[in-house]
């Protein structure tokens, strides 16, 4: 192949972006695949993908976003990527090695770049393949339904200079740092200036600051290109990927060209699927070579090879426990039919050894109580360095369900299969002796061997129970209904298995602790111990809604 290293691509404001360009040896005009990245355009996965596509008759561009690696300017995450992507593509379209057809690919932040660029409507952008895409602002990050995402602080450290800071981060005492109060002072605890974090923490509501970078129905109406969305059941950015996908299906001009693939993958697995995740073997069937998925897609839209995806369904998703792919000519369930299981107990549902049950009809009115102490939160992992040496948390959550601050509700063993496809939701009737607290719910598949495998989860800060635009604190010991949306899943509960729901008030350090005080989140230095209650029965029919397939 031929190379053009460090091409200096001018942006409209005079900043120059650095792009590495890979070209087939024969001088000609080719369709072009583009990746924009904040993670170094020379990283191995980018170079390997470039070599693969060049060998299949494409030009390939990998560019460093502004302020990162060899590109000029200042890196302010999420706010500049659309105009810069437009300028990059339109510059490249004028080069002799381009035939004017461009596709974009990449995962996580690189997926967000694609949607932001498509929003700007560069004339030569032909298609995008956003994978594991973040960007459902305030319902995903930097606050998740009102709860601060501490992993975003770790990410800001990771990208906190022109080069990645992962090795430097391994020497930090992350547990001490994440316990720092107030939360706005985390940068000082780390020893790094981070004005972006402070600005984000000063905007805990879904206000104009976040609305300015959020997509509207009118934005989707402008995006006429075909899109392939890829995400996973355990992808931390699934809410963002699904937000863009739903927006394009419901508001875009070409829903019949909105395709999706969803597998039993975590964030990284959407690019490099693994057979075993968190100790669970999803079988050889769950694996997929993403290079060839992308090649077929780009062959169709950039080379007009109509047979390349002629057998593709609009939606392809994996059903866990069935261990098989389902192909559908309908879009992923946006509004599935739900069936309810109601919470019940004799007021001792604490831990998986308690008496909490899931039943088909509400029973007598009862209350389960637990103590949430922000000084002793639930900790699913022991390594707090999100961007250092990775630690894969087990999907079998029994080790968390031993804690007394977890309420656990479990069905009787099933006599026949129950398959769910879509997003569950949990409706809880709650009260607390504090003005604010958090609620985390987890849906699990209990196998006959006792393993309790996570398949969906959700979370909500109580002060945002009526919307993310305005805070409403709770009155002590007053019962409130809280609806908690949960992540998308596809799972068959087999005969002999049980359906389980857990409720707790922390998941640290992935999410910041609620101090239970009701004070402003960014400046709060106090903590209170909360006595939290879940009410259930005919008067307060707390339940989980399952998207039955």
C-alpha cells in the first residue's frame, strides 16, 4: 500500500487536524473509509483495519480529533466533532485518491463522531457504522438519570493530555480519589487540572448546556444515509447507541435503511466479540468477525454491490440461553408488550437468602427496609482504575446479593420457558427518611446451580423521578412511585430457572454515591445514612415489567 502520514487537514477555524491515509498501491480513485479517534490514529486496531480495507480496494483515513495526539487545537469532548468531521470528509473528497463516496466506522467515542458528523450533512458522506455509541446525554453520562458517572472522570483523566494517560493512572490511589468530597474536587485529589469535570458537575440537570449537543427529531430528519448500529446487552454505552437508533427509526426519512446488530457483548466485545464474558459462556455462535460485517456493509453502499447484504435482516439479535441469532424484518422492539411480576415478601427480603418473591398478582401490603450508608457502598469491583489493568466483573451477582442493603425478589422455578426481548422496566413505590437517595435495580436469570446471571439493569436518583430537567426532593417517609427504565436484553428463562430482581442504593465506583442530603451534588461534603423502604402489595403494586417475546 501507499501512505500519506500526518496529512494536515485544515478546519474552518484554521486548526489543522492530523490524518494518516492508507491507499492501495495502484493510483486510482477509491471509496474511502474513515475513523476519527481521540485514542491515537496509530493504535494497532486502527492500523490493522486500515490494512484490511486497503487490501479490499478502499482508501482508509484515521484522524486524530482536535487537541489529541498530532492534531492542533484544544480537546473539549463531544462539542467539536460534527463540524470537524464535515471538514475532514469534504477535504478528502477533493483528493485524487477519492471517488467521492465515504463511509465512517468506529466504536464508543468514535461512534459518536459519526452521528455528530452525519448531523452536519457533509455531501460526500454515504453511510456510517456507529458501534457502542455514547451520547444519550444525562440518561447515560456524565450523569445517568441524575447519578454522577465516575467512570467518566476516569475517562477524562485517560484523555487528559495530548496522549493517553492510562499508565500514569495505574499509580493513583483511585479508591481514595473516588471517595473525595465534594465531587467537583476529584481533579485536585488526582493531581490534575480538569475544568471540564467541574463544568459538567455544575450542570446536573438536563439544561440548555446538554440540550445544545442533544439530537432533536429535526436533526434525525436531515440524516438520509443508511446506518448500521452495533451494540451489546452488556455494552455500557448501549443507552446511547439505542437513543440514536430509535431517533433515526422514529424520526428519520429512511427507516428501512436503519439496520441493527445486538449481541451478548460488553463495550469492547462489540468490536471484538468474546465467547466468554464475566464467567458466562455464550457459545461459539455468539462470535462474529466484525471486519467482514463492515466490509459487506461498505461494499453495498460504497461500491454498489447490491448482493453484499441482500440476505441481511433489518435486525439481528442474539437470544441468550437459546444461544442463537434471531433475524427480523422489523426494527428492534421500541415499544414491546410487557408482562408484570409483582414484588412480595414477609418484610424480610434482604439478601438472596431472604423471603422476597416475584408473583403474578399483588398480594397483601408489606414493606421491606434496608439501610444505605454512603460510607459503605456496594462495590462490584476491587480495582477502581477503569482505564488501567482491566478487571472483568462476574455476571453471576450472588457475591453482591449477600449484602443486607440488597433487597432480592425471586420467582418460583419456571415450568415453561419465558423469553424476553427488549427493555424491561421496574416500577417501585419507595420512601426514605432522607430528602434524596438512589435506586439501582438488576434483573437476573437464576440457573438451577444457583448462579444469578445479570441480564438487565437500571438506576435512578430519586430527586429526578419526575424528569431530568428539575430536581424534586422527597419528603421524609412519604411514598413515591419511581419508574426505572432498564437496559435492552434478549434472554430465554428456561424451565427450572427463576426470575430475580434486586434493589439497592449504590454501585460504586462506577457511579457516584448519593450522600442522601439533598444538597447540590457538585459541592456537597456531608453524608447521611438513609433508611430506605420498598412498599409492595395491592395499594403499592411495585413490579417489574418484562418485554415478553
